[in-house]
C-alpha cells in the first residue's frame, strides 16, 4: 500500500471484519490505547463492523486528557505573569483547571499564550524575546518527548537562559500495567499505539504480555490498520497465544528509534506522575535530569497551588481506564460539551468524549450509525 486511501478501503475493511467474525467463538474485550485510534474507531464505525462478541474499550491514550489539574493550574499561574510567554500545543488551551479557567481565558485577558507546532519553535521565541521568560508546556507521550529533549539540549548548547519547561510528559507502559493490575480490569487484549512504538520500539511490551498473560498488537490508526490489529489480537485470544505482534511494520521496528531514545535518556529520567482522574502512577512521567534542572519551570517559578477536588459528576477517570463509555456519563452532552467542558476528554482532539460527541452523540439515542469507510 502506498496511499492513505488504501488504508480506508471499504472492501479490504469488510474482508477483515468477516475474517474476525469467522474466528470469534466467545466474547472478548480489547482496549485500544491511543486516542487517535479511538477517534478512527468512532468516526468510521469500526466497532459496528465487528461481531457482537467483540467489545472495544477506550484507554488513557490522550496525553492532554491525563494532564493533572494541578499542572493545568500551574500553567495558568505561570501564563498569567506579565514577564512570561507561555508556549503550548493548541489542544491544551481549552483544558479547564480547578476554577473552570483555562489558558485561552488567560490569553483573552492579556496573557501572552502562543500555540506552537514544535518545541523547537519555543526555543526560537526565547531567542527572539530575551526580555521575556519563555515557558514551554511540554505535554505528550513518548512520541513527542524527543523533540522536547532536543529543545532543552539546543537551549543549553546555545546558552539560552530565558527558556524553561513545565513538564507533563507521560509514559504508556506504566499506565497499561496499572490497568491490568486493577481489580476492576476487564481488558483481555491491547492494541498498542503505533506512533509511540515508532520511538520506543516494542521490546518493553513483551514483559507486560508475559507478566499479565495478555496479547498486545502494535497497531496503526487507519480503519484497515485497526481491523487488522483486532484480527491479530482475536486470533491470539482464540488460540491461547500470548505475544507482542507488530501490525504497524511500515513505521515500527522492534528496537525503535535508538538515536531518539538516547537523547531522551540524556535529558530526562522517570518520575511518578499524577494522571487526571486516575491518580499517581509510579515511573509514569518524566522529569529533567539534574544537569538540565536550570530549565525546570517549577524551579524557576515558585508556585504554591493548593490541591483541589475534581468534579465528582465528571467520570473522565473511569472513561480513561475503560470502565465507562462517554455516553454513560450523566453530564455528557448537557453539562459537558466541547464549548463548556468539564473534563479534558471533551476538549482534546484525541479525547474519547470529544469523539463520541462529534460522531455519535445522537446515535446513542436515535439508532445505529452508518459505517463511514469509503
């Protein structure tokens, strides 16, 4: 295959759906980790192509969604300072903090909040504005960490002293282990995020598969990718096989991108991380190593943010762990909408709630949606 439309081919997709049905003999529950996969599943109606025995549930694979309220509040506090230019990916601007305020509100009231498309853009802004402190709100899974590491490395090499990071990076494998270790776990197979494994490889996933006796398939993001990944996962489940398979071979190798891994290891080390709606997961986040601590915004700006209690009527934590679907939240579509979100999954372009609101809000009450694969 050479072009993206080949991965959205209805005939090929239906063949995989038929093949999945032909090998399925009992109920199975499979979790897709990545929010990008969730959006494809809901947008194209992939779950509607599957036999009723196959249940797809959505995981915590949206880094914007799992960024803690505490970090959002700190970002808002930093961005409100007159000497600061805060740089962020666009998804973060409308994620609410503890007081329903967000970074877009700060921008609207005069704060210098800028959308960047690469962490290296923030380094350039720091060079161009030496009279300001430029803070990058560094959010993302392993996919985006190398560019953040390069930004810090470059700033150090160039002697840029007015650049720092508010680090919110999180890691996928510890979250998978947390889900599997939960007494409420119902996941029997995983579709792992292909773009994450492009950087990390999938060597680390083998230990998870063996420890928890669960098949893992590294999977892409288009309909044919996802259906092939489901087929490979169901085949393992039906035959009692436990291994890590790579559906996304056109991008992912076993060892991943060694150069990117070495750069990340030089700049960052693992640390506990608070996940919004979930809690603290050991070794699931990154922090700057001591030799780069001068670029840590938490050290540069002494912030005192009181711990807060998240809204109890927002069930984003249960949604992020696959325990509930978005439409099962009592606030979905009424108290919580993209215009007035209660939780990050309704804001982010990878959030499960946003996917259901955009593609399936009426369907859950009106009837079955069409399958959208062309």
